């Protein structure tokens, strides 16, 4: 299992980074990215700390630990600047908190994020065909999420992304130890979104390929 969207106590997760990593190892993970929530108010505090912590934990338990962040609930016009800032601070995986139907995410977030050179658009809600096309053109992964509330639109996301040829990735968006999953559950979540077993294997393969870029 490779999971590129998780949270620790550095934002709203339940676990300190070391316990998050240790529990992931016990689940059979090969790699994990710690991508705590940031915006303009805390990016300069959180991202450098994540980079330092991931450097300390990387391979300590026999698993890759990758520094990242999730840009969350901000005006779409601010996303390009904060993506640049996060990269400059050492974040390797840039996730943007997409337009989930469960939260009042500003309209236009999905499109602005994809155009800003991010890596993963998380739980994008009612993903449009235009955004799926942009994601394909810009090499942005569209997330199929295992997080229960955000997963309500997985079916729509999967259908739209596949229609337009956008690459997908499976993440947990873990906030608690119970959110971490194994490979069999990851396959089940993907197939539960209406995709085939071959699609599931391709999507999980994207996570493995991504390690060359992020890891």
C-alpha cells in the first residue's frame, strides 16, 4: 500500500507523525506521504516541520516517508502562490483540498489547483469534464478517496476521469488509525466506485510509479 494523502497532529489528525508511520508499517505500507492542512496562515510553520520530521522518519521503519501538504479552503487565486511556496520549502507532494460536497470549498478550486502545478486533486466532488481534461494535460492525479464522507462522489469522479483519460490515484486521507487500509480494501474502494479490477490494478500501479517522482 502506498498512501500519498494523510494527516497527523500537525493539523487535524489524531496521531503524531511517528505513530502514523508506525501504524502504516503494521498495515503493510511501502510508503506514506504526510500532507497536513495548510493555508497562508500556517504554511511557513507546518511545511518545514513536516520536511524535517519526514527526513527523520524516512526508512527508519523500512518504509518511505515523503513530505507534503494539503492546501485547504483558500481563495482559488491564492493557490498558485502557495504551491510555489510549498515547493520552495521542500514539500514533494502537493495536494489540494478539492470541491468535496461535504464542505463549503470555494467554487473554482478544482480548476485553479490543476492549473497551478499540483500533484494530486483530492476528493474533487462533482469533477467536471473540463477539469478532468486539464488534469490529463497537466499530469495531475485525480483522487479516489477511501475517506467515508468525501467518498460519496467517488462514482462520479471515477466515471468522469476515465471518460477523459485523467489518471487516478487511491488515497485514504487518513486522520485516525482506523482510516489506514490494506491493499485488499484499496481495491474494494476503487471497484466500489464503479471501476473494474483491471482499473483498480492500474490505479494502484500509479501509486507505485509516483514513488519515482515523489520518493
